C-alpha cells in the first residue's frame, strides 16, 4: 500500500467515527467497505496491518512547552504542586464566588459529592465527604485544578486553589480558620482516614475485598 492509500484509509476511518459519534452508530453504515472495515478493526485493536506505512505524514512533534500545559498532575506526596499560597479566609471568598451554587453554604448540599464529612463510615458505603474519605489533602489540588468549578474547570489560579482547599479543610475541622496553604504546608496535612486505605494490588479477575 502506498503512503497515499494509508492516509486515505485513515481519513475514511475518521469520517466513519465522526458519523458514528454524531448519529447513533448503525453498524450498517460502513457495510459497503468490507476491506476497509477489516483494516479499521485491526487499527482499533492496536495491531497495525503489516503493510501499514510507518508514518502518515501529518501531525507534528509535541514541544516541551505544549507537554508542560498537560503535565499538571499533583501526586499524593505533593510532587507537582505549583508555587502559590492561599488562606482559608481568602478561600471562603473563592468558595462563595465559584462553588457555593452547587456545593451549598455548608459544603454538604452538593449535587453529588459532599465536601464536608468527618463522621466515621458506618455501613458501606456510608456518607463520604472529604474529611472522611480522602486519604491525601494534596490530591484535592489535582482534582480541583482539573475539574472544578465544574462549569469552568481550569479557571482557578494556584493561589485561589490553595485558598479554597484551606477553606474546605477548615470546614472539615482539619485546619484552623487562619491556616495558610502552599506547596510545603499542604503535603503536611494529615488526613484522618489515611489508614483506612490500602494499596490496590489486585491483578485482575473477580477478586474483591
Ligand atoms: C456547576 C456545579 C459545580 C460547581 C460550580 C462546583 N462543583 Fe465541585 N462538584 C460538582 C459535581 C457534580 C461533583 C461530583 C462530580 C463527580 O461525582 O464526578 C463535584 C465534586 C467536587 C469535589 C469532589 C468531592 C469528593 O469527595 O469526591 C470537590 C473537591 C469539588 N467538587 C470542589 C469544588 C470547588 C472547590 C468548587 C469551586 C471552586 C466547585 N467544586 C464548584 C459540581 C460543581
């Protein structure tokens, strides 16, 4: 197969995928392209056909600057936390501006997840909030930065994120109202239910614990 054929096959695949994404996918849509379907199946299963070209002639290498925009994970030990700082008092303002509409005045009225919860778990699943269900405080930064506020994720500055975490942890009784969080103090917060979590070393299959 020539390079051109490879590119054309990819385009056909994209069109079929796009059609399927827009309309409920009817398997009959691509029935007329039996050979192409076989190729597409091979590609979607991760196995390129033996005669596939090594390059398709489009795209460009991701620059370090572009990768950096996506490389924003914060790990349990705090690795990845950006510079910045925030107080619980400033976080109250952030909360009232950007979070209260969904999570409510006390953090307990939330649409799904509650932001406040310190009572021990009763019968599983119990009522889970941040105080009794998050093993690390650091990963709040990871989650909030990527996902909240749900109607404008990614819009908070690092200072606002530290601040709103300080406020939420103070609502949970884990920090005092004058607490200041930054890349050093946030990893030092010990979540009370930390020891209720164990590493998940299941290897697959039906094992449950
Ligand atoms: C438009 C509604 C909306 C807004 C505004 C919003 N949230 Fe959320 N938030 C949600 C929903 C819905 C969930 C549950 C998501 C899920 O279950 O996947 C959630 C979940 C969370 C969680 C996870 C709680 C847990 O224990 O799993 C945190 C933390 C959180 N939000 C923080 C915030 C913060 C901080 C703000 C303001 C900066 C904010 N949210 C604003 C809708 C919202």
